[in-house]
C-alpha cells in the first residue's frame, strides 16, 4: 500500500482499519493514468469499491490539506440506488475521512427531511444520498452543488434499472461541468455507456477483472427438491452449514412474510427486509444481524440490494433468481474480501430449466463470475440434520 500515493489522513485511517494491501480495483483507481480523470469502473460488490472511490476522490476533496476547513458547500457527492447502500457508503466514508475532519451528510428517502436539511446547513464536505431525495433537496434549495468537485455514481446499472435516469440527469446538471465524475457499475450495458458519454469527459475505462475472485470464493449448490419439501430443505441447509449469518431470497413480500412466520415458529433467530417496512424497521433489522441478535435475514431482491453483512456465509435462493445479474447480486452477499461462502439454489422439478437459463454464459461474461453447476446429477436432498437452530 505504501507504493501508492494515498493522502496521509486516508492512509492513516486505512492502517488503523488493518489494511495491509489494496484490492485490484483500489489499485486501479490510483494508477498514474487514472489521476484526475473521469473513470468508468466495472467492479462487483464486495471488491472494496467504496474505499476505491473514497481514495480516488481525495485530491478533489482534500486538495493539499491534511485537515479540512469548514465547508460552505459540498465538495463531493456519492449517489447510490438504495437507502441501505447509501447509509453503508456514508459509514465507510466516515471512518476513511475521519482523520481529515470531513463532515458527511446523508440524504435518503424514508429519513427525516428536516434532520437532513440541518446537517446540510451546518456544512458538509461530502454528501451521500439516493437519487430521489437528492433531487428533492436540490429543488427545495437545501442542497447547493455549485461547488462540487467530484461526483460518484455507485452501482450505476442498478440505478438505471430502478428508473432513476431522469433524477441522475437532474442532479448532475446542477453540478459544475468541470467536476470529476466517477462511475462504478457491476456491468456496463449500452445504457451505462450512454450515461457515461453524456456526463463524463473522456472517461478512463477500468475493468477490475481480478475481482471475479470474489465469486471464486463462493461454492455453488443447486438442490433438486420436491415442492412439498421446500421448507424442510431451507431449514436443513441452515442447520447443516451452521453459518454465522445467512440470507434467504424470496421474490415477493408475501413470500418473505410467510417464511418469516414459519421460521420464527421453528425457533430460528430471523428478521425480514422488504419494501413494506419503514426505514427505521429496516435499520433495526440490519442492526440485529450485525450485533448477533438475529442470524438469518429473509429478503426481497430490492430490499437487500447493496447490503454488506460481515460474516455472511450462506445465501439461499428460496425463489430462483430471474436472470444472471440477479444471481450475481444475490450470491455476491457472501464470499466477500477473501472470505468463503455458499450460494444454494432450491430447485423444484418444474423449474429445472430456469436456473440453467439464468446461469447461461456466466463463465464467459465480462465480469468473469463462475457459472454455478446445475446438472441432472445435482443432489436430490441434503443430509438430514437434527441440530436445533441457534
């Protein structure tokens, strides 16, 4: 890490966190040819990209200072697709820029608008938020981006998938044209290339292919289960692997609530994440997982997007993912930062062709993820386990 030019206060924060080396995406954004340029980076979740764009934008935020002066207007802006991811990014930047005295404000839907406005009025060096709430603050005059030096779009492909293009255009048009724009995306489809062309200037394309190793640390399992055995298969998976933390993906809120009730009755320490919950309820659920009061999270795809839970060792697809991108997103909750994990798909006979379709071509995809093996010899059952839930 000492071979890279990292601002002194950020280097001190990284050392305090125990960083002995940088991930490939963090090294790439610090390369000599990336200095001062707009960047279009493809990198998977769990690759250390929050720290990557945090250290990349340090010259714009800090200038030549080790300690920031009070801010009149934000110097940097990070936009994320969901509330949970935005709050997670803010937490990461808080410790990364703590030594530099940076004030970080969040603007996310579901939180108290007045509290956010007071934080902005006090002066924030870095603002982190979701597209809709950021636009709201700009329109109401509480967020002034005229002094912005750097803008980050985190998980840009997901923001477009969720229909935020108009909001992104509005937000970026309120910032100076000479700002530096860093765009991070798991994939770079044509829509992302167009967004980059519209809002970046001669962006350097970085493909952090080395981060595909995160999926090399994930052991995939596809289990062919009769429909009547679905719940027992989920329970047995949890007991068999005894994961410190596990997440179960369902396709609808109703499925989440049903499974939550069934597992709660079985004695599992479980919480749920779905779109019907308030922001406070979702934060309480995540905190229960982080402090060990709960070990299992049942979630829909949208509610769990961008969540990073330390120690998450097992992902169960109670309902199959609809496509390869969703499979990557779900599975990427585990096997992060060199840790090992398991991604298990529950497959009923009528659904046999579906996982093969959603996994098709993964091995040769540009993000390099491993294709989960699903063959006709896939195990019909998993070992029966009489262990009681912890």
